[in-house]
């Protein structure tokens, strides 16, 4: 009877879904990079705009505020893929944050974010994944990254970090990744794909204009 009861428990446990506790996570936080002054680990404005001069750390000055999130993918072969955000298997993370200093200068924590653990569904501790941070202008607190990206508002805009290989932790794992050592990235400069589209549109308009002019000259 005891053996049958134990066997039934094992069957139930084996058929139960894996809990989120057993999934991999990283610390969505770069607060260890806080030194009280601007440094190369902090996101910054890529172009001079109403939000501040180029090079200003995000969250500085009188203009609130920017949000930060991340894309991730378990396919480690995509580390140099320029289309990483749209690649198969890439997901937008469920955790986003605002920078600690929505206004004020670098002494108040501009460029710093902290949002606790980000758990990635379907992953396990010790697994490596690729992560790319993204920041976007969000003064209302309600705009998504896609809202900002699709607005083509180059005065504020969006920005992306390099693609980073992150080791995930699990449970009480003493080894976990954060972003205090990341390389800062520009926010507010148009994405390369956007520049390409703008350049292509301008080229098409120029070609069309020349064709119309030649047609007019021929008819004359």
C-alpha cells in the first residue's frame, strides 16, 4: 500500500508543470555602476535634442523620463545578428523599469535602473542566453518600446545596447548576472534600419523627380 501511495505521488509530481522557481533569471539592475558621476556604463543621449545635449546621461536635466527593457533569445548564434529583435525565438522581457532619476543630474542616480529579478520562461539556471537592453522616451509612463520606435521621433527616440551573453541563475544561486559592467549606449539616435529607410525613400524621390523631368523635356 505504501509503495502504491508513493508511486502515485511520483506520477503527480512528474506530470505537474515546472514552477517559475525552477526557471532561470538574471538581476535587471545596473546600480552597482553608480559612482555619482557619468561613466561609460550608463546609457546616454545619442544626439542633441530638447531632452539635452548629446552625451547627457539618460535621466539628467529637466526632461523626464526614459524607460528601459530588454529582448532575449536562447539561440547563442545570434550574437552579431543586426536583426536580433525580430529574429525567431526573440522575446521582449516581462520586466521594464524607469531610471532612478527622472529629473535632476547624475548625482541623483541618472542612468541607473533597478527592477529586481527578471525570470525567463522555459529556461534553467546555468543556461546562457542573449540579452539586448532597449531604452525609450516615455514621459507619460504608458508608452511601450514599440510606441516610441514606431513614432520616428528622432528628437527623443529609442536606443539599443550591444547583444550580451548572460548566464542565468536559479533559486538561491550565488552567481547571478546584472548589468553594472555593460557598455553604455546612445538613446535618441535613429536606428540603422531607420536611417536605411530614410535614405532609400530619399533616393526613390530623387529618381522619381528626375524621371518626371526627363519626360517633360521629351514631351517639350
